[in-house]
C-alpha cells in the first residue's frame, strides 16, 4: 500500500487538507490504517488514530437513516407513511403526502439548503429548535413530491423531527442506546449544546465568520449548531475506527454474517438497494455514473457510501467487501479549499489498484 501512503502524504504537502485519516479493510480485515498531517494548524496538534472528526453529512446514513431502519424493523414506522400521519403540523398542506421514503431518497420536493440559522441564532437556545421547525413547516417545495431527486439537508431535518416523535427520544440518545452501544461503538456521538466531550483529540474545522471562533469540538454545520448540535442532516462526530465499525456491521448483516444482528438482513438490503428511478438508495449515496468520488473501480451496482462537507467520506463495495474510510478537515481553516473533489476519486482508485495486487479482487 506504499503508493496509497505516498498519495496521502502528498495531499497534506499540497494542502488538499491539513490532516487526514485513511482506513481500508477487505472482508472485515483492516489492511491500512494511517494518520497524516495536522488536526489543528494553529496549535500544531497532529492527527492520530484517536482523532475525532466532525462527520457532517455522514450523520444522514449513520444516524438518521439507521434510526429509521430500526423503527421500520420494529413496525413503529413505515416507508410509505406520510408526514401528516406523524407530524400534525404538516396536515392539510402540500407536504402532507411526503412519505418517509421520499425523505430518505431525496425526492420529497424540499429544497437542498436554507440558512435558517441567520434568523434563529440570536434567540435563546431553548427556543431555537421550535423556531427552525416553524421554518420547515413554511418552506415551499421546489418540485412535486416524488418527481425529482434533489439532495436535501432540509428533508433530513424533517426526518429527524419524525424520528423524535415516533421514538419518543432525541436522535442522539436513540442511536446511542439502541444502535451504537449494543454494537460496542464508543467514539460515535453528537456534541449537545456545545458541551464538548473532554479528553478527545478533535480535528479543527473552520474559522467561523459569524460565530467568530475556530470550531474545534463544535459542530461545523450552522443549522445543526442552532438546533443544539443534534440534527438529522449533520452533527455526528467520530473516529475512523468508529465509522468503520458501524459500516462493517452493516456489511456483515448484508451478507448474513453478523453475530449482533441489530438489523435484519433483508431490511439492510432494502435500504442499500439502488432505485432505478432516481439512482439513489434509502439514506445512502451510490456512485454517480461519471466522476464519482469513489473512483472507477468500485462496483457501480453494488456500492453505497456518503460524503460529508467537512471532508469526510466512506464507501463500501458490497460485492468485493471493500471499505474505505477517508476523514479529513479540508475546511480548516476555510471551506473555500475544494481540492478534495479531485483527490477523492484518485485515492480510491489507488486503493483498489493496490488491493487487486494483494488479493483476488
């Protein structure tokens, strides 16, 4: 894996990101697990295997989607269930007929993003979530329900609201108690109300222009921040090993090999299945036809994953049983650094090339 190691070192040297973690496994065996560069440019803190990253939108598949999966398994929620049947505030509105399935595969008609935090950040903390949810109620749809695929943070904010009402628990508590703890995953968590968990080595993210601080152990996503750090679209923090642990568990369940069996195999396969209609799975991303961040060597018809705005990603080839976890702080100190877009497919291609030399892939 020397060429892979060289590429990561070069990426740090060329300022693709200040620091990063790359973990690669094949059939459950970790073959590569290295740390690079700096977690904090200002203190000189180096990245280690214990460095905790703001996972950003990896929250969607690894928290919100898994919560929905468990609620569906327990028959407390159904994929065809409508918003009006769960959240009374959406009754008698156009949005009333949006189904859980539409939120998961980004066909709800909700827009991609709105800067709600700008009008909410000055409110007392205890009022912000209600204020943001009033915005969700009033937000106009930008397309008909089920008509168009548009990746949407807002859809997952609504999904988190539905999860909370159906489960009777906050998303962070629900996934910790019902999913992460039973699997034995410790370093996958939300930071609630800026109560940074001590004794953790955090990778710093952005010099936030409106909070006027360096974000270190504080959620980067602005809308998640004003909601107290817990949201369906962002807010999850974790180490490379913790992300690998949850993804590996899902891969094992997919193949019917898990001893924990938190989820039923058929249900995991259902959520991983790519819809021919909109080229997405339920809560997970799949490789785009051209220019995918997972490169060209993952099986396009049997791969799921996701990207995070802060510079994080995971991809898993279900057929070849390859998992690649790439965690970086590319937004440190500014989100304007977008070199990772070119780097991601290159490093994934190199990983797969080396795995093919090492195995029978």
